C-alpha cells in the first residue's frame, strides 16, 4: 500500500490537535481526480472545524477545503495527467478528507484546470478567496446593479480581494479597519474612503453617502451586522459572508426592529459551482499580469501547519496564509 503524509485531527482543540501521520494514499476512481498537492490556503472554516464548531464534520478527518497542484489520475474524465488544477469546496475536508495532505482525491465537478505560470504559493492563495469574493459580490450582493460598496473587515484577505474585484466591477469602494495605521494600506488597495471601525460605523457612513450604501459586504459577522444594516440605503443589500468576529449567532434578533425598512439581508456560503472555470481562469490571468493584486500573508512549509494555525488563532496574518507542500 502506497503511503503519504497528512495532518489528521481526531478530536477538537488547539493547533496541536493537527497531527502529522503516514496514511494510505487515496486510490483513484471514476469521476474523481487524484491531485498532487503543491500549495493550499488556510481558511476560517477550517479554524472553526478544528475547534469543534462544525457539528456536521466527523473526526478523524483531514481538514482543508482547497488545494492547487497537478492532476495525477482522473479516470473517466477529461483531465489529463500533469495538468495544473485548483480544487475547492464540495465537501472537501468536511465530508471526505481534504488538502492537509500530500495527495487529495476530489470529485471532478469541484476541480478546475488552469493554465498559469504563477508560483504555487501565489496560486495556492487564490481558489477559495476568489470563489468566496466572486460569489459574495455577484450572487450575494448583485453588484451589477450598484454604484458603491462598503467592505466591512477590509484588512482581511477576503476584504482586500473584495476591494480589488469591486473596483474592477466599476464600484466606488469604502472599507473599514479597527486600526487607523492601516488606512494607507486600504487606500493603496483601492478604497476611496476608509472608516475606523469601533463597532459602530453607521453614523460615519452617512457622512459619505447621506442615504446609505448601495451594498455592504459584512465580513466581521453577527457582532456588527445590525450596524451594517443601518449603514445601507433603502433598497440596498447587506451580505454576511465572514465571521471574523467569531460570533455565529445573533441573540435576541428582532427582524421588524433590527432590519431597516427596505434593506435586504442575505448571506453567502456558496459552492465551487458559483464560479465558472472560465471566470476563475480570467481572474488567475489578471493576477499573473499584475492587474489584480493578491494580499499574501505568511507562507509556511507543510511541516509547519500547526504554526500556521497558531498565527490564525492570533489574527496576525495580515493576508492569506499559504502552505507549500514539497
């Protein structure tokens, strides 16, 4: 039996619960793609799962909801061996073992062939970040009908990507940060207005747009969601995508009082099918040509995955954390 290395979690807890082991290499089967993993990004959903806050995920499990690498075998499909691919979502790292491993077996519908010369560490940062941002803007917020947007949680990796993609879609972008020291970084990324977020920015927002924002992308979560609703105009949309604040539930939610008249509240936790292969390829090409900037955080070797999770615990990444698999 051929073996590989993988980080296996058998019970919830801290980063030390991710244990590097020798496990059987997945066996290819029809309709699935065996991928030689080269790089993958860390995601907040994996952090919640590691802590035991994803009740649908059963342990033991190899976590990881995205990867990039080379197709090794793809029986019964159109993919050829050696093709560069990205894979994401579709139960990866949740219903079946994911990317915290040297090889990953993924259903073909969740695998995207890519033509690119990007370094693996850059490509590894992209799949879930692009899918989540694209889906939030186009499925959740319907930005095609908007002129401006507020990105709440602008200094997160998704926040920076949202600023870039919203600007490319022709919107005037505002963003929030808790630190005034990051104002320049957000403006350099494309935010025209930066709001200092102390938990209440609705009043500030009205000094920029007196009627409120067309769209608000909520990346902090339920701890600031009600305030974000008050920052939107009548007919505007607020989409909750992130939970950087670590709070899933909103206690004592009163829709008639908490949701302003005419403001729409939605969420985005979509799937790989929300972005097409052609669209993902276009985004990758924009990154390759320097027209779309990626906010990379620290890059760790595979063996240092626990350290990467510690950094995520401390909220000190300042960009997308990437793991390189050699």
